[in-house]
């Protein structure tokens, strides 16, 4: 069979071996987050990015969601990954833009352009830190933000995004 319809190709790519659709969430991390665990642990905690990704991926599995993570120190790479998220079959985005939160119009525009629900996440409470960190350029184009709960902020972001996307699971039975 020759596949010419992009939506059919995406359906096949994002289906498991039984043809069941698997929801995919893109987990993006910006500059310097590869240093988590050793970088300013009094602010960012001692949990490594690899552990955060493993924990979010495990929670995703419980929810029936495939989480794919990407980290880059390059603004352009992050913009490209965001821009391709829809055609790569992602249903939503969790993003910690890190320092780009406060400076990147390009990341903001990419999130807006891709038109997927996105949740901004931060380990620290950016509003209780230096004044230049108080303004987020990306938050206004996201459906919500989670900040200040350390590594657990990422799991909270996944739970909120999953609920918004209509995932049904005992883990999402909040009242």
C-alpha cells in the first residue's frame, strides 16, 4: 500500500503493534539543564535530568502516554523540535525553557505556531528569584505553568496536560 496521506502515516507511526493509538508528549528542556544534580543544588535540587525524565516517562506509561524527551542548549534546536512536534505526532508539550523563558521570542512564537497545548515547567519558583526572572515570554502561549516544586513540577505538568487532553486514569481523579 502506498501511503500518501500524512495523517495516515502519523497514525501508523504512533500506533502500537495492535493498532491502538498511543498519545505522545514532548518533554523539552533548555540550556544548562543537563547539569541538574550538580548545578546550584540549593536552587535546583540534587535530582539529575536523567532521573526527572525517567520519572516522567514512568508516570506517562501509567497514564498510557509515551513521553519523548529532548534537551538542548541551542535556542534554534529547541525551536526546530517544537515546530516539528505536530507532524511528529505529539499531542502536547511540556517545556522548561530555562533561561530562554525570559528572552526567547523565537521559542514563544514556535509554541504559538504549532498550536499544541503546552505546559511551562520550572524547578524553582521564578517569581521568588531575581527580578529579571519574573517575566516569562513563553507562559502566555502555554495552557499553564508549574513552578517551584522541584523535580515534582515535571510530574505535575504531565498530570495537568494529560487531564487537559482528556486522558482517563485513576492518577487523574482529582476533585
